[in-house]
């Protein structure tokens, strides 16, 4: 029997969804209620469970936008699970008791198979963070990577880009994120925006600056200010949270592999904001010298 699976309605007023990710391949055998795909609407991202057990045939591709009620896959419910062979089943029926050694071996194989495997939600998060699953220690059952593991994961700061390279990655946004971005832009254009101030304990920075400012100036012929601390802290934060260093271009999110930092400088015509290009390649001395050079140019007009 061939069962047609159609797009269910995620909610009232939603007429179409996007196939975000297929969690199975064409021709795979799936179990009933197994998550086979993630679908995005402009309100939520949902897992799509299989309506029956059988061999699946995919009818649409990842990224396709389809109407609610559209056929997205077929399930051959007469197909047998290739992972369960008849002779294995009969043999298991005859063997009532397994040895301790075989049990240990099976548990070891389960641990090995599950270790480093991502849940669908975790897989989506680490993809957005551009992190490899091999960098995350799973805390779930048998070493699986959970959603919480992915949320707490921080990109490694050891893989630094080559100096001066200005590359970027472009990823298509899901339907939900596209709708959110549209509404955020609308809010920004139609609502008065407020500035938030946060207090930071600067005592350690003051201490370090006071201890080394004379030695720094004598060695580099430029003063050690606070902006180099701020700039390099921002560079580090942008590497840890690359989504902040991104922009939206129509349906795509563009994430930059470099960090350009704007620095406010006072000039004869008022406040100017020149840009430090590729700040991730700069040292404290480089930041301070570049700011000084930019400030001199602004004051010269």
C-alpha cells in the first residue's frame, strides 16, 4: 500500500510552509512517528513525523515552498524493514540469555553509534553557529548532542582567518526567520528606538593600563587608551557569536569572516565615525596607531 503524506496545517491562517531539512534520504525505511523532516512557517519550526512505517520516496526538495495539503512524500507500507532480517529474529528467539560479554559489546556499540549524534534541534543550532559537532561534548544519552549542548557551545577561537582576507558565507533564511526579519525592520522604521546602557567593572582594565601605559608609549610611540581594549573585546565577541556579525540580504543571511569596527572621532566639523578594517588582524599597538592615524585625517579635514 502506498500512503501519500501531505503537508499538515501548522496553525490558523498559515497556507504554505518551507521544507527546511529532510532528516531521512530517499529510499530509507522509516518507522511510524519517526521525525522525517523539519518544516518552517512564518510562525514556527516543526518536526514532521512519519504517519506509518515503510520505505519513503521524497517528492519535494529541501528549500521548496509548498502549500498546506501538498504531497511531499510517499510511504510504501508493505516494505519490510531491511535492518531486521528474519533469520536474525529467529536466532534471537532461540537465545533466551546473552552472556555478559555480548551485553557489554552491544552497549559499547550503542555508545559508539550514538556518541556525537545531534538531535534535530541541536543540528540546526550548530549549523547556524558554524560549529562542527566534533567540537561539542554530548551530555545526552550515550553521548548524544542535545539542544542545550548546542546552545552552550562556543566556536573555537583557534582557527583564525588569514590576515586581510575579507570573505563571507551566505545562507538562505528559513521562512520563520525571513518573517521575523521583515517585522523587525518594520518595527525599527515605525517605532522610536531607545538606547540601553550597561554597567561594566573596569577596575582591572584601569589597573593594567596604569601599569603598562608608560612602557607601551615608550616602545610603540603611541598612547595606550581604552579603545584598544574595547575594540579587541568586540572582535572576540563577534568571533564567538558570528550571527551578530551578519546582515540580511533579501532571503539570505550573510555572515562575515572579518571584523570591521567603527570608532567615533571628534573633528572640526563634529563627530566622525571612521572604520577600522580587519580589526581581527590588529594588536593593541595596531588598534591604537590606526585610531590615531584616522583621528589625524579627520582633524585635517
